[in-house]
């Protein structure tokens, strides 16, 4: 086989690989939308129809719904990893931290099925553990850079990021149906609490009213 023949074959293969990746991302995006709107019990046929692909295309990527749920979470971890990389590359360290925390809040508020996915999946699955290791390494770098440059309080530990992200997820999940965007108030308070210079920004997001708290509590009881 000539070099030209080999090159031609590789050129012919690349578009197929790109198409397969586009289909995978379409399937995952469709699944996330359905999980958010209808819960995790949707079928692979539902996902295929929503993604605009054949059911065979879905089964080539995911053997069953649990694998698809795992795939959705792994893709979320990859998204967070991308944001962590952007935070490291930002010339303004504090702005990088703010952008990262804001993204986490926005993703949890905008994808209400994600909390259910996190409860359902096996966190020890190899793909998830690999993605988490990459994410943890980048969190370590963001944390160390923030402390070394005097942006984050020195008492802040890398493992605190897990708690911060969990808190944002929880408040977004509880309030999104009754008081959308409330999580931003607690993001503002969180950021004020971790910055080293003690500077306080005026709170731009209003607190929950008593009525909104009652509505949030009632909505939470209905989902149990």
C-alpha cells in the first residue's frame, strides 16, 4: 500500500469519527434535557427520538440506560474540567475562581436532572474515577495558585471546593422552581467568605421571602 493510499484511507475515516462524536454529544445533550424534565426513567427510545438519531445509534454508544446516565455524568465532569483549565489560564486569578464557581452554580440550576444523576450513578465506575482524578488535580492547582497569590484565604483547603460546589447544587435544586436564581445570593456570600483581602461586595441577589421558603419546602415534599 502506498503512502497516498494510507493518507486517503485516514482522511476517509476521520469524518466518520467526527460524526460518531457529534452523535454521542447529541445523545448526551438529549438525555440531560429529558432527565431534567421527566426524570431518569425515560427510555433509550425516548432519548433517540429527542436527539434525532436512530435507536441503533444510541445502543452503539450505550448498552442500557445506566450506561447513558453514567455517560451524562462523565460529560459533566469533563465540562467542569474544561472550566478549571480556563480558571488556571485566566490572567486574573480571582476572576478565574469567580468564573469557575459561577459556572458550577449555573450548570446545577440549569440542569435540574443533574442532582438525580449524581445520586444514581456508581461513583466508583472506572470512567467516573478517571474523570474525577483529572478534575481533582486541576482543583488542587486552582487552590494552590489562589493561596500562593494571596487571593484565597490560607485556611481554605482544596477539599473545601467539594463542599462549596455541593452547597451551590443543594440551594439551586431546592429553590430553582420557586425562586430561580436565588443560588446567586449564596454564591456571593460564599465568594466573600473565601477571598483573602476581606473585601465585601454588596449583595445583588435578594433573600428568599417567607412565602418562597414555604413554596420551596412544599415542592420538595412533593418530590419525595
